C-alpha cells in the first residue's frame, strides 16, 4: 500500500483530481488570459492606428452611400463635419481601439474558451478545434452583416430630414454609432456559441432551452431593439432574425450533446413540486 512506503517524518502533498483547480489557480489563470487578450488587442489597435485612413474610409462608406441615396431620391443634403480641436485625435484612438478588438477577436475568444476548458472532460476537449474554427469567423460574420445593413438603416434615419434643410452629421458621433453597431452584431453572433459552451460544462441543458424557448426568442427581439442605436426596424430585424436562427441551431446541438452524454434520460427535477420526492 502507499501508506507503507511513506518515510517517517515526511508527508506527501495533497493531490487533486484531474481537471480540478483551486481558487488561487483559477484567479492566476484568469489573470493570464486577460493579459494575453489585452496585449493582443493592443497590438491590433496599433495596426488600426497606423492604417487609420483606410479604416476610416471603410467606416464612412455606408454614410456616403446613404447620403447619396437620400440626395437622389428625396433631395436632402447631408454633410459630415468634425467639431473640436482634439476630436480628430480622439476619433483616431476610438477607431484604432475597435479595430484592435475586431482584429484580435480570434485570440480573445479563444482565451475565454481556454479558461473554461479545464472544467471539461478529456474527450470533450476536442471541441477546442471546432471552437477555434467557428468563434472568430462567427464574430467577423456578425460585423460584416452589421456593416451590410447599416446603409439601409442610415438612409431611413437621414430621410426624416425636412426639405431645404441641410443635415450636418457629426463625424465623431457617427463613428461611435457605427462602431457600436458593428460590435453589437459581432458579440451577438457569439451568444449561441457560448450557450453550447455552457451545455458542455453541464450548466445548461437542452430541456431547459426548450422550456425557455419562447421567452428567449422574445428576449432576443427586445435585445435587438435596445442594442441597435439606429432605432429603425430594418437593423433590428437583421440582428434579431440571425440570432434567433443561431439560438435554435445551438438548441439542436445541445440536444445532441445531452443525448450522447445520457442527460436526456435524466428526470427534469424542475417539473417536480417542492413537496414531491424525487426518484433518486
């Protein structure tokens, strides 16, 4: 036995089960992941700062398309202006920061997954490759969709300008507006992926998603209406509909995972009354 081999006066350090970490180890791991994510975003921001002219031209393109469309169809003039001495510099910093977040998205999304990874079983860690292949492109797909629908929403908003009135758009406010929309679209497309992560970690089951489906879909449309600053129904629908489809897909995947892990045969204890004995 292991006890017989111990030498007097010496003690063996306590061991933990595979995959278990102490609170201090979790905090150190979280700090390491945060440092890597922030460093990567900083490098991406430097790249965005260097190529500010190209990024700024790309971001203002939806406004130019919307302004030209409204000018041809409704005869409304709209011009972009910058107010303030320090505004151009602050504007460049904001654009560079968001560019860094977008460019570094595959890295910081992976760091979130890597922080959750120790809580999974060994055979479930193969999902790392799938996560790495999906998370970054999914975030970029959300950003691309937001960029695509933005001119349509802007055309609706600028179209409310009365005739014989020039609409002067503050460029700082506009870029903050468009950057917020792009980030909202990008992050929103990651929500179904994190639903699957919670299912893999055993926190969320497919039967719970099915029971809350109607409320989740309703909440998705509420979130889309609140999160999109353009307040037009076109942008809201372009965000809510893909999010709803991705959520339904994540529910199907969660159901497959539960079936493979045998959790679909477990009784749903939420259906039992507080005074009813559970079949344990």
